[in-house]
């Protein structure tokens, strides 16, 4: 049932600290996304979601949850990076809320830091990987749970009132991913081109060499706590310049198998 509270579901093991030091990263919980073909895009969405095209994605690992304030704080303490501009705001600074106000550059740097300390090559997912993951094995459905509208979600009218929710409170999608498609927009690795699908390769597309937008934009996916419709369609695309720091932008990490 879409939107069922996680406290009514079997729970996953929480993320665990690698060590006791507050500058040591919190090891993200990962799930393996299976390799396979899927139909990317939509004829019912915006022009940039067309044409629907067949895409092959190699298997990869994706974090089950968005990077939290607690996880990002370790990075800030270890590297001297600037903290989120929203950490003094009580609507955004709960340790288990997704970190927000992180630019694309900072998200990429977080992945580099995590890679150096864990020996695993973390990165941001591509747009194609993200859409493969959000669909959870459901072909051409509007949302991660199917075609029912977001208003059918449990507690929809009372959720996301003043900011994003702590991660992992509601049921995951078919690939055991939490909050994918809602809560905050998630940065992707690709440059954004609204016409990319017309020239996209069939296998493991990585996006264009550069964005044709002025200024150049990086791709992002997923819904937002502050939008009128809080949950994005699986095929919906979004983008902003990589230096922007918005209160509804966060990220989750990916890596190879």
C-alpha cells in the first residue's frame, strides 16, 4: 500500500559508524540495483521527458536513504567544508533529516571524501540510474508505487509542512529505497540538456559533455517538500546551476558493484 508508515513495516538495519571518531564517515546502507533494460521517459510529461527510449543499466549500488545531516556533519568536521546554510533553522537541522542547501560541487566533494576513507568509489548516480532505481522494477508507471496519485499516500495532507522529513519513515519502493521521489530533490552526476533523450546512447547513458543552458545546469531528480505536489513522477526531470544551494536540494550516493 503506498505510503504505509515504516513503523508498521519490518525495519532495515540502521547505518552504522565505521569508528567512534566524529570525523569518520557513517557507512551508508546500500542496495544493489539489478542490471537490465527499462523504458526511460514519458509521453505524458514535459517535452524534456520525450521520447520514451529503451535503456540498459549495469548493476550498481545505491544508498537506501538520502544523505542525512548527521552523515554530512562528519564530512564538515573532517574537511572544514562549509556547513549547510540551513543548519541553524529548526525546520532543517534534525540529525536524521536529509542535508539540504548543498551545492552539486559539495555533494561531489562529499563522495570523494567518502571514497578516500572507505576505499569504495562513491559518486552521484546518473539520471538514467536514478530513473531505473526509482521505478523499482515497475515499467512505465507514473510513481514508485504505481499510477495512484500522491494524494493517496498515507498522511499526505499532514506531511512535509515546514521542511523535509527525517529519512526512512515510510515504506520503501520495490528496490528497498526510501524517500526516492519525495522529500528533497536529489543531485545527479549529469549535465542537463532538455533534448538529450533524442541522442542518448542505449547503454549506461552518462549525459551530455556539457549543458547547453545559460548558465549551465546539472540534472536532479525527485520531488520536494515545498512543491504543491510533493512527490515527483518517476520520469520527471529537473535542473539548476551546480553552485546553487536550495532548501529542497539534497543527494544520495551511488557506487559500482
